[in-house]
């Protein structure tokens, strides 16, 4: 009975989140652009041309939203709500093509897997439209959070499909992996990629944004931007390489240098498992400094945006990763003793 499908709850959750997203965007369009139009015109900067007015919406609070992102958010959320509604109706439809729906939505169905992957891609596109620079999500909290909730719900639904199909989920794979920190590195990489991607998005829209730091306008040259983006994407690369090293390097090797004493010969042991803790500590320290310096009241990374969400997520997962490593490394050897010849 597909009406009892465990994936149905995921479709329902996406439908509810998408409905809240759609209603919030429509309300934003009505209240912030139509009813408050006289106030909005006063908020437009003096150097704004007629073409700029056609490209942007200006809110009474001085916020700027791309016109195309506002309309895209309305169309995308409406389309996703409609698709989720049709999928839920198909689970209960018993008159026109019940055998077809059973074949599509039964446990382990490849058709449903492809449908879920398609919905994940669509929600990812909606997420970008609603939470990127100069989007509705940056000035409307419901739009921001429901976009992430809907995307996350559909990603979890894929995990439910794998479990229903008798396939191991990501959590199952991590529980069976020989290194516990791999799970933490995956989440660090995800949140670091969100942070780096958001910074890249800000870079491409820098001419339309006014970044402020400690109450003053922040003007970065192209060379400075390249340096910042290089560091942020390097952090993503380090997380990816850490996952690869956890998979490839199992044993540590003693260094060629040695120290001879009366009790024996001592060698230092250095491998990825020892070096991993140093990498985690350095990354954690760097992210703590970024949060302390740039996410405060007068910080440049502040407010409802993906950069703020990404750096805090990466920081918290770095803390969890370091704790996991300390638990794994409690019996790890750094110096080994060899008997004298």
C-alpha cells in the first residue's frame, strides 16, 4: 500500500514548507512593493537610473532585491508546491492508474529514485534563487528558512528511499567506516562549501552590494577578492582531502630519525592520524577568528544570509570533529620505543 510509504512524509513536509515559502514571497511582493510604493521611491538612491529601477525592487527599509529573483521565487515555489501536491494525490489515487502509481512509488522503485533526485535538483535551484545575494530570503526570514527546510527534507527523503530499498544510507556507511572523523569532515566540507559559494556569489554581485565593516564601507579590490576566495575554497579542498586521506592512509609510519638512550631507541611516529588533529585545530582556530572578527554587530558577515549560516555551521562541525578525533586518538602512539641491538 503506497499510502503508507515512508517517503510520503517527506513529500508532505516539502509541500508544507513550499506552501509557506510561496505565501511568504507573495506577501512580500504585495506589502513591500505595491502598498509601500511611495515610500519605496524615496528609498531609491539618487544615482539610480530608470534601468536600475526596472532591475531592482526597493523596500521601505532600504533593502534591494533583484526583480528577476522575486518573480523566479514566486514561479519556482508555486511549481514545487504543485509537483509535491500531485505526488501526494498519486499516492491516494485509485481510479485512473493505480497500478502505475504502485509501480512508481513502491519500495526500491528506480522511477521514484529518479523523481526524488529531480526534486532535489529543483529545490537546490529554488534554494539559490531564494537565499543568494539580493534575494527575497535575505530580507524575509520565512523565505530563507523554508527554502532550506524544503531542500533538506527532500535530501532526507532520498536517504529514506535507500533504506526502504535495502541499501545502506550515509549514516550506515559512516557507522561501518574505520574512521569516525570522516562523518565530521563531510559536514565541514558541506558548510565550508556553502560559505565559499556565498562569498563567490557576493563577489559576482559586488557592484550592486554595499559591504560595511565596523560602520564603514568596505571596498575590496579584485586582488583582495581573489585572495579571500582562494582561502575559502582551499578550506573546502582541505576537507575533501581529509576524507580521501581517511580512506587511503590506515597506518602511521615512524620517522627515519631516532634518539638513542640506555633504555632503548626512540622514534617519533607521524602519519595522517596524528597530523589530522593539527589540521583540525588550525581550521577551528581560523574559523573562530573569522566569527569573532567578522560576524559581530558591525561585522561584514551578519544578518540572514548563507555566509553567516555557512561559517557557523563549519565552526560547530569543526568543534565536533576535534572532539571525535580526541576520542579516537586517546590510544594513539606518537613515540615508539625499540629495544637496543
